[in-house]
């Protein structure tokens, strides 16, 4: 690690407390049955054996880095269920563990809710639903991350504004909304990745102007990605301590990451890019704590630029 690191980036290498326990869905039924994002083409199907071996490498990598990984069985009628990140937002506080189930924007993915409820319940999370079957606000958990003591939530392509109020009240936290406008970055996790307490990968081009300014204001030492860099899926990464598990990493981005004391580990999940998701989408963090990673605030609050 270069000696200059800490001088150039105050807070460099400060690791996240969460990100050591994940749920993943085994891709036994992964295919492209419908088109709900710009990456999906029914004529471009994933190779099942290659997808499985890429997924196994990802799971083994997370395990080797010291993360606990719980495997969920995939339902045959739910091809996108492999994008585990979108099943729900699991948060634990002094009053117990809860999961805000996603209320998927697209009807095609709503079959994932029942198996998600069953799995999270068995895992000890009390499920809560802000909407179901098209009634109530849409929310997809790939739009939500803890950062800086708040919950940062993308709205627009998938999550609806009314979901912010619901999350703030339900969990009694501050929700900072960001308006996503890029059709290729339909979830926050394609444009924003917390790396440490003070740093994150951020692609301002994913957001409208005010939200682009807002997200840069939230992160003391951002690694700013160009649109072209973000569209490689490099921000769709998982962070285990000092290691950033990424599907690909442009050289410039790698240099920025390493200069902050982090290490890049590449895992090729190209088959899953055909469904429009990558490393982050394939995982769901189960160890986010209110009181440690997100500050409790009586009644909650919403900030939306
Ligand atoms: N085909 C899935 C969809 O469009 C991809 C989900 C990607 N997941 C993510 N967390 N960004 O919903």
C-alpha cells in the first residue's frame, strides 16, 4: 500500500461494519423470459453451466474473504430471483430483525415475493410489505444502501417516491432520496457503492442534476465514475472489509480504489449481465444494523432533492 494513501485521502481504508453476511439465490432456473431493462434480450440466453460456475466462484470468493453466505433455492417460475439484492431490505435493530419486502415495479418479478417472505421468515426476519400486487408504493431493495448513518434510496425507474416516507417511518431512520434518470442504471446499486465510512463509487450521470449534486455532497471522498465506466457494471460490487469484489474494473477506477487502501478482487459474472445485474445484484446483505450503520431517529425523516 503506498505510504501517501492516508495523506491524499483522509479516512482512506476505513472499512464498513456491514457486508460480512449475505443471502444468495442458486441460479438453477436463470434465463431471460421477459424484457424489463435495456440489457435483456430473449435471443441472448445465458449458458446455464457457465452461469452456475460463475455463481459458484462468487460464493466461494465471498466465503474465502470471511463472509457468511446463506443460499436460497430458486423458484422455477422466477428467473430473475437470482438478483437476490432485490428481494428485500433486511435491517436489524434493538427491537429485532425485519425485512422490507420489495414491491416489484414489474409484474413479472412479483412471483419472487412469496418465496422471499418464506425464506426471510425462516432466517429470523419479520417481513413487512409496503405494497403488493400493484397496490401501494413500489420499492426494490437494489435501490437502498446505508451510508453516512442514513438510508440512501434511489427513486425513479423502480422505487417510487412514496416508498421513502414508508421506509423512514417503518424503520425510524433518515431516508435520503436520489432521483435516478438513466435508463441503464435503473437501480441505485448500478451507480452507487459504499466502500468505506467516507468513500463510495458514485456515477453522477445516473441522477438528475440536483440529485447528482446531492450524492456528491453525501460522500466526503467519492470515486466519481463516468457513465461509460458505470455501464461496465463496475459499481455493482460487494465490499467485504478491505476487499471490493467486482465483475470488472477499469484501470483508472482500480487505481482510485487502491490509492484508498482497498483491494480489488475480480469475479466474472458475465452470464448475469444478460439479465441486467452483476455481483451486487446477486447478493443481499443481512447484517445491516440500525444503531451502528444507520442512526435511529424517532419518527424518521425524508430528504429528497
Ligand atoms: N432483470 C433484473 C431486473 O430488471 C435485474 C436486476 C438487477 N438487480 C439489481 N439489484 N440492480 O429487475
